[in-house]
C-alpha cells in the first residue's frame, strides 16, 4: 500500500440530506520535471491508480522535456501509462516542439487565457462512458507572469461551456502568486470540483475542501528532483542568484518525489467529498 499523506474529508453535515451515490476518484500529479520526474511516474503510477481505484488521471507536463516543454513522445508515453489529460503552463512555449503537440493532441492543454492565435485547447471534456464526463480547465495567473487575458473572466466563460455537459470540473491554476491562487479558489468554490495549484514546484500545506464543496490547494508540488532549486542543479541556481546573470539550466537528478492530490467527487453534484495531498516518498 502506498503511504498516504495529508487527508481531508468534508464534514458530514455537508451531505446530511443525501448520501453520495456515484463517487469518482481523481488523481492529479504536479509538474513533472524532466527525466527524473517521468521515471518516478512511470515506475509508480500504476500502483497509485490501483491502490486509489482511480477513475480519472491528470498530470501537469509542462516541464517534462528536460525542464522546458513537451515533445510528442512525452505525451504519448504519459497517455500509455494511463493518464487521461495533460495540463501545462508558461514553460510549454519555451520548447517549439510543444506547439506541434498542442495542435495534434486534444487532451494536451495549455492555459485557456493565452491569446487564441496560439495552438491548442484550454479545456477539455473527457467522456468516461458509464462513469460520466469530467471537465478539465487549464488557467494561468498574471501576477509576476505574462500579461495575458484575465483568468477570472476566462474561467467564467469556460464554466458556462463545460457545465452544460458535466458538473465534475477540475481546474489547474498555474500561477506564481499565492494570493492569486487562493482568490481563484474562493471565486470558484461551489462551482468546480477542485482548484489545484501548480507552477511554483513547492508543495504547500493548505490542502482542504472549501465550504461549498471545492477541493483546494495552493500548490501540489513538482514531481521531480528535490535535491535542487525547483528542479535545477542547486549549484547553478546559487550562481544565478549571486551573479544576477544567466547560466545554462541543468536538470538535477536526486531525491525524487511524486507530488499531487487525490480528490474524490460526488459525480451527481460535482462536489468534492474527500481530498488527500500526496507526497511520495513522504518528505522527512
């Protein structure tokens, strides 16, 4: 059995008038960083899928190709492992191969609030047949990041579309500022099943279910080498900070962890009934 981490169950009073009839188990894995991140997913994903009885799996893959972007083979490998949808963020654009993937793969997403001239989809609705449909929305923040379209207005527009087909909606909020992520969580509370933060690569300790039934965490953390600075060799990161000049990015490789979240959702209401933060191996 995989060791479990922080778990949060919605208080009984929330569902005192009804018992969830159809529970959907969702696994979300945070930013996969380079080969080390992919290898731990390749090694352990099946066990997670089995142990948690996962119905639907999403990963953020924007850093999978040596820390910058994604190639077609990366996407194909993840889908073959059992991943249903791949989300991303700003680093996707630093690898030109990513654009080819976005143009081809319906279930590889880029943040919806980038200009529409860019290739790819910002949300997808995945049909699990008898288990129903799941919507996945990819957003990007603007604080300390590119001045793209408003993620809040974009979310409003997208939810009108997605909610016509399903109440089960997962949001990858890819942003730098914790305040922007938290605000998005409150903004969408009760309207989506989960708002899961990515991009900053460090797992936060605020995972919970908000009052109206939306699972939330500011950042699930990266899946990759933690003997590093956000996946980069720490010696190079220190040099960059001290000299304030560019140095070639080099991937780190040690102390690899898989980080993410398990969310159990009542598929009839779209409300989260259980949230569990995943850190494997657990940090000591």
